[in-house]
C-alpha cells in the first residue's frame, strides 16, 4: 500500500462512526461520580482542587469503559491510585528539567510496556503519564502535592463506591461474551445451509473463554447460567461442520441434504434462543418447527453413516442448549461439562498474584524486535521531546503537546495515525463548541463546572462510537475545566489547537522514524500458525489412534494454541495490509492464498474432531503414523516458511499411501479427512513455494501492481486493489 492510500485509510478510519450499543446508564453513573467530587471540592475547597478531583474522577470513570473482565470497581480504584501516584511523583521531580525529564521518560517507557499485559493496562497507564504532565503545574509544595494526589485518588474511590452501590448489568460483559459465542455458532450453522465449506471466525469463542476465567471470589458469585454453555458452543461447532460437509457428512444433493439443512436451521434457532436467554437473563422460547426437526425417527431417518452419527450427536448437544434456553438465569442448576475436580472454572489470578504474571509478560517483550518494546521507546522519546519543544514555545499549557502524543500513540501504525487525525478533528470541534457556549453564558466557575460534567457524560456516552466523537466532548470538558479555574477561553482555545496539532504530528513522525512494521513478520506469523495447526491435527489423530482422556485433553490444548496462533496471524495480516511498506518475504497475494490454505487445513482437522471417537471406541492404529508424519512435516515446513524455503510433505505422502494400502482397516471417514488435510498442505506449498527466478519476477510484478493501483486511483481510471 502506498503512503497516499494509507493516509486515505487513516482518515476514513479515524472519522468513522462505529455501530455499537450505547450504554447511557453507565455514562450517567460515571458522570454522577465526577459531579459529586467536583461539586464537593469546589464548594469546600477551591477551583484548583476541583480541577484535580475532576481529573481523577474523569479518568477513573473512563477506565471502567475499557474491556476488562475484572470488576469495574477494581479498575476504577486502580486507575485512581495510578493517577495519584504519578501526580505526586511528578511533582517531586518537577523543580528542574534535569530531574523531571528522566522521570517522564522512565514513566512513559513503563506505560508503553504495560501493553504487554493488554490494551486496558496500556490505555490506563497512558492516562497516568498525562496526569503527571498536567498536575505538576498545580501544587506549590510537597504538602499541597499530597493533597492534590489524595483528591485525585478520591475521584477513583468515588467511582468505585458508585459502582458498588448502583451495579448496572452485573456480569453483563460476561453474559454478552457468552451470548456472542453461541450466536456466532448459530450464524455459522445458518451459513452452512447454503455453503457447506463456509468459514468460521473463532474470535467469539476465544473472547468467551477469556471472559470465563474468574478469580475464586468471582466464581462464588457467578450466575449458574454462565458455567456450562461455552463448552456447548465449542462442541457444537465441529459437529455442524461435519454434518454439512459433503465429503464426510450429508450428501451434496437429495433428501439427505434437505434433512441436513433442516437440522442446521433448527440448531441455529436453538442456539439463538440460548444466546437471548443468557444475554437478557430470562427464559426464551424455541419455535415449534425447530423442536419437531430435532426428533430423529429411527425408521425413517434419511441420513446414514457418519452423517447420521453427526446428526444424533447434534440433537444430543442441542438438548442441552434447550435446557439452557429454558432456564434463563433462574436459580435452577445449569449442567456443567464433566471434567477434573480441579477444573471447575478457569482461574484468573487475583491482584496480589498478578505481579509475577505481569513481570513475565513484560520480560517477554523486552527485545528490540518487539512491537510493544518499540512502542515504549517511541512513547518515552515523544513525551520528553514534546515537553521540551512546548516549553520553548511562547504558549501556556505546554503539556498539551506531549499529552496529545501520549494519548494517541498505539503499538501499530494504523491506530496511531487514525487516532491522531481523530484527536485533531475532535479537538477542533470541541473547542469550537465550548468557545461558543462560554461566550453565550459568560465566565462563571459553577457554570463551567456543570458544563464540564455534562461534557464528560457525553464523552462517556460516545466512548465506543469513535475516538473523534468522544474526543470532541473531551476537548470541551477541558476548556470548561480550565474556565472553572479562571483561564480565559481566548488563551486556552488557540493554545490547545496548536499544541494538539504539534503532539499529533510528533506521534505520527515517531512511527516513521522508529516503526514496528508487521509486514516483515508475516512469514514468521504464518510459520507459527502452520506449526500450531500441525500439532492440533496430530492431536486429533492420536485421539483416533488411542481414544483416551489424556489424548482428548491434549487435543483441547492444541486447539487453543492453534486459535492463538491464528489470531496472531490475523492481527498481523490486517495491520500489514494497512501499512505503507513493500511486501517482504510474502506478497499480498501469497499471504492471502496461504491464509486460505491454512484455514482449509484447520477446517479439515475440525471435521475430524467432529467425529472423534468415544473412549470405548475401536482404535485406529494407522492414524498414529499419520499423526507423527503430519507433526514432523509441519514443524519442518514452519522452519522452511520462516527462512523463505519451499516446504516438503514427503513423510505425509508416505504415511497416507501406507494408510491407503491397508485395505479394509481403520475408518474410511478419518482417512478421507486426512486426504483433505494433505490437499490443504499442498495448496499451502503452492502459495509460498517459488524458485529464485520466480521470486525475483514475483517481487517485480508486485511492485508494478502497486504502482499501477496508485496510478489508477490517482486518475480515477481503474479500481483500487484492496489487498495492497
């Protein structure tokens, strides 16, 4: 993708309105918490303390809107405590640049490394850098600094108390994650009616698993309906795929295909009903037609062989879903899948046990090629440089420049640039709105405080509709807040616009100077996904060779690793498509074809999982040899892909030929699924294998195609290529 097209994508993304469900009650609660602390400090103390209280309450309230499976009150308390500490420590070093700049650099670097833990931690940590930049201008002594830090922490405590007193949709995010997983499988079943090889994105299942991890205290209060349905969605997915597939399931045409479509439609209806029941916390009803479709007539059933086996298994699983849909969130017990005694719930570390987890995550990212490490270096450099530049400008409130940089910077190119554009647009609109309001109403501390609270509430409400739109009211909130402290709008508005533009420019320039492109990493991500898929397919085959509980557990672990590798590839691939750099190692077309091949390989393993035998079933010894060959060849092929060499499937071919020669032995369905896996691997080899001459020609053709796309877009004579 060229820089021109990249900037076009950035502008469109930054100004796009995201379609999402608004949460006005949550916004009202957060705005109320801010109003309480601002009103109390303004009445009892002074506007300066009210500004500190507003900063703590606003940032703590905003932190509770970030994606986190921990209780919101814990997030609010953590954000308030971090803001208070950064404020006090910043003041202690604020006397001279020689002490403050190193502290700012170290603190910003640590905030950047917080992305190793997750996006929520990274965003909250960035707000503490902003707090350090802003509040060092307020106190005049150590005692006053402690008071301001305490008032900021009070804002976080107030938000936490309101969350405790007025809970809104307790476990709502967890319910939504589980309902989304069931709804995703329902949508998958519907698409299989028309396309037996339809793709499935496992992200909702991964999110539901992440949401299912709870601390021991959460496990004691979790609603019963949140215990078992996630495992049900996991088991239904391969079964509906196996039923719909014409190679190993229902025939491509005829009464068998009609019966399969009927069952898939009933499955979608039941799963949607279960999703609605979980999301709303109320029993749901299923259409009578779906109930009739789930009755399997032993004498008149048209499905035979593996297709009938999949149908019977699907009906059994949907029976559990019907029980869930009927129970809603009532007090009755919801069936939970069988498992080891110690695996009653997925464990999430408590706060005091989180330290070693965070330490390991940060240590794993402390390497020069890590996007998180490079983001932390950029953040530290831009924060200090922006502070120095702004201090030399004849403008007040110089902290706005580094603050804008810190708040827009992300570990990847596209989000950093999109947020910079969105912040500038939102700031311009917000300061214009606030300026007109102040001119109409006149300067008054209490009026400005009320307007600041209203602006904060609107910012919370629009928090998930797009950064530009929430930033509009955030900018207005800042103008009103400074007006409450006695700052005239004629001074604050031009300063904020100019310094925001400076901060955004520094953030964008930093990524050009010290980037972390995903394009060169695509071969490595593809290799990781290939190796993980190979381990997953081998684990499924070993469960056929010797159906044991241990092999089934190995299959589950390998599946989770495969999903994580696929998610890492997908994230890298999506970022690479938006980067203005030339392909390295994999062209865009090769990456697309390799992705489709690996999806087919994973799907073949999933189909095999749909027919996985019970513990008392007859073993398939031929599957063990094929599993060994598959795991060995995919591991070697992963190394070859990483080193830009051609993969080889010699062992897989030998094992499959030996399996075919063993006439009458084993399961023909399993052997057919093994053939599908080999075909997918051959497609992968076709996608990534090239001779040296072909490699040179391919690179030249790719460069020529990019230039032609840019030229066509420039004169409007041809369509733009989406794959860059």
